[in-house]
C-alpha cells in the first residue's frame, strides 16, 4: 500500500517506516505461512470471534419486537438493547487494546471471552428491561477485550503484504457472516424454541465456549518484554470511558426523558461528558510531553498519513453507523409494517451473507490494482444508496424492487470500509500499537453504531409523534397504536438520516483521501508527488 506522505520531513515518516519494518520482522520471525495448519487455526479462531461479536449485535434486530412485547419495553427505549452492547464494547476497546499490548494478547482475549460468555448466558435469564440492558452492557465489555487482541495477534502473525491483506480481509469477512448467522439463528429460535428469544443467548454462549477452546490451543503464547514499560494510564482510561458512556447515554435518553432534552440531568450529564472528553485529550497531551509513562493513546495517531488515519476513523464511524442502523430500521419495517414473522424476516437479509462474504474475501485480490480512495468512496456510496432505497420505498412493491438491492448495497459498502480501514490503521501503527490501533478503529466503529442508531431513533420518534398528533391520534405509552402510514413515515425519515451519515462519509473520502494510493498487495504503488514522503504498506 502507499499512503500520501507525512507532513514534516523525516521524523514521523521515519517512525512509520520503522513501524512497517519492525512489524514485518516480528511477524515473520516465527510466524507461520498463511497456508500452514497453525496459521489456519489462528485465522479460524479469530474469524469465529468476529462472528459471535457481530452476531451479538445483528441478532438483536430480529428478536427486538418479540423482546419488547415480552418485557413491555417502550419502543423508544428498545434500541438500548442494541446500543448498550455497542456502547460498552466501543468505550472499552481503547483500554483493552492497550492492556493487550502490555500484558499479552492471548491473556486478555481469554479473560474477555470468559466475561463475554458469562453475561451472554445471563441475558437469557433476564426478567425485566433493566436486567437485559445491564447484561447487554456487561457483555459488550467482553467483546471489547477480544477484538483488539485478535487484531494484534493477526498483525504480528502475518507479515505486511498479501498475507496480512488476506488475513485482515478474512477477519472482516466474518462480520457479515456473523451478522446474517445471528439473524438466522435469532429468527429461528425466537419462532420455534420453547423459550423463544432466550435460546439465542444460550446458543451464543455455547459458541463463545468453542472459541475459548480454540484460542487456548492455537493462539501463540504471549511474549511480553520484561523491560518494557507496563504502566497503564488509568486516569486517561477513566476520563475517555466515562466521557463516552455519559455522552451516548444522553443521546439515547434525551428523547425519552421526562422533559426530553430540557431535562436537568440530561443537560448536566451532557456537559459533563464533553468536559471529560476534553480533559482526556488535554491529559494525554500532558502525559506524552511531560511525563515518563506511556499515554493510553498517542495523539499523533490522528495525524498519521497527513490526517488520513483520522479520516478513515471518521468514515468508519459514519458508514458503519449507517450500515447497522439500516438493518435495525429495515427489521422494524418488515415485522411491524409488513407484519412478517421473525423467521421469514431472516430470508430478506440472507443475501447479505453471501454477498458480504464474497466482497470481503475478494477485497484482498482487488486492492493491489485499484486506488484506496476509489474503493472507500465507492463503499460509502453503496451504503448511502441502500438507505436511499428505503427512504423512498414503495410498500406495495415487491421485495426485489427495494429490499433486495438495498440489502446487497448496504453490506458491500460496509465490508469495503471495514476491510480497507483496518488495513490502513494497522499499517500506520507502530508494532507496540497494533492492538491499540485495532481497538481505536473498532471503538470509533461501535460508537458510530450507537450514535447513528440513537440519532435515527430520535428522528423516527419525532416524526411518528408529529404525524400522529396531526391525525388526532393520542399515542399510548409504547406508541403501539400509531397508524401504519405514520409508522412508514417514521421508517422513511430514519433511513434518510442513515443516508446523510453515509453520504457525508463519501464526501470526507473524496476530500481527504486523495493520493492514498493502493492499500494492499505486494505491488502497491503510490499515487502522490515524488517529493512527498511515503509510508509503504506493501513490501517491508
């Protein structure tokens, strides 16, 4: 891969080139070939981890209407079953990525997997809205420990070039597989299992147990340098985690609080969240420039590649948020407007499995030949068109007219962004930052999911209430008596919101990613001026 040069003449560019070389040498010293049994087991275990991580999000879309009816959850609060998981997994990814780099990726992974398994099973025994939301939030912390550890293991197992591109693409290919498999299992057990939706959590817990066994056997033992600085920036971890949790809590609760956004505790917590995030940035700068122990996150990460690292994070935030939010509202449309069963709803999303898997694997073979900017902007455009189709949907039309092409385009765009974004972040990170960089990338992605789902829910709620009032309909506590045409207006408005997220991502990619070059393969070539510094991600 070739990235447009760094600003500044040699220090940062030299550090990045050193990072590339160091990662390569560390990866290949004892690293297996991609085709060896050991590497296949490592890749298989990490991919299965991604499957259950994503399945734990996407499967919720299918079971939400049933869970809402069983536990009597307000539709405006129903999204918290999804958001609580995405919130904690996103907010703790940064901390656990740093801990994995310091104390060992295998250790952090196994501990996170055990935590994930325990609270996933706990969700199956929840008896109230509060219980299941808390259990979902705790489950997300386990996922936050597993994903950055997996990315660090892959980065240090496979050298830069074709092997790493295929490994990372396969890892990201597991995401659509997990999404669709989660929906399939969720729909089937909700409709046919004796315990309904609760069976889904028992299945996820069982698969997590298989992942634990696989990781215990095949993941390389941790080789922690005893001379390395193993101190942790706990204050920084507290500031950013607390700030993000409070921010996303306010976004989720602001619309349903007693006085909505004018509720005193919403205003107070929103201000506090901004202060905490600001304090985190100031503290990290202070630690990096004035103190001897390493910061939780080096702020210069955001300037790597002349700001392209930051641009990739923003694009992932926007597009993956639109991607998951599209699925959330498409599920609501199928089950609450078309009134189809959960198992039947699964069939509408099934094409996403085959297309997503094919795109993610094929990504490794097309990146050496196509500009990274073209690929990423194309991905943004595809997800935006998926949302646009549902924003303009004709409910009388066949599924093949709107639903099918939207499902295809939605997953094509998200897969390109996830595969390309994770590669860029890995190549711009130093060897000791691999899990941290992976954690940061997935942190931003998960927060984007929470943010997009929350904002689209606010838009939906406002539209439904306004349209119902205009028709003289007094909505009950759960808005279950909203007229069908009002529901349709709300779903369309939510999808217009998703369209705005994705199209803004395309705009960022068009403006900022100029000159990024080709982002994978051994023969990548820069598309930049000769006098600019190059951080090659092809041959080390």
